[in-house]
C-alpha cells in the first residue's frame, strides 16, 4: 500500500506536465526493463507457450495493464487522489464477481461480506464527499 500511495502521489504530480498516455507508456517500458533481469533467474522454467496462452498474455498486457493504467491515469487527473484510491478497492469485488459469472467459481460467505463492506465504504465516502461541510 505504501508503494501504491507513493506511485499515486508521484503520478498525480506529473499529470500537470505529461499526458496519461505518456505516463502509461513510460511506466510500462521501465517496468518491463526492470523485470527482464529478474526473469533471467527463472530461465530453467521457460517453455514454449501455446497460441492460447500467448493470446491470454497479450490480452493481459494490453487490457489489464496498459488500458487499465491509462484509464487510472485519466481518472487521477480528473478526480481526487483519495477517491481514485478508494475505487481501487473494487478490484477484488470485480474479480470475485467475474469468477462467479464467467468461470462458475463458488463465492464464499467471507467474500460476500468483504464485498459488501467495500461497497458500503465507497457509498459512505461518496456521501461524505458530496455533503457540504460546516465550519465549526
């Protein structure tokens, strides 16, 4: 969480100078460059992948990484840092819901409770942000 908070604050400060596309491109390029040396430690595990696996990797790289970060940077430029960070808590909720709908996975009671708490927190925070405050 500390790394993400640092990332968000740095990203927000750079939004005035650079576009979201520029920031996303550089984050992707430098992230890849830093991970390549680490991948060399696992060269014994490397195998040829099927076309389906390659398609899955490309889907994840394009949509789950590039497009997602591009949209996050877009939202970060237009919304408050706290609000964008709160909405990131929906990621596990969407993951569980997608697993249930697409993969027919079971949803545990604890996952339902966690999802409801997350949704309730988002509603409360949005209500608080929309309510004008009185100076005491």
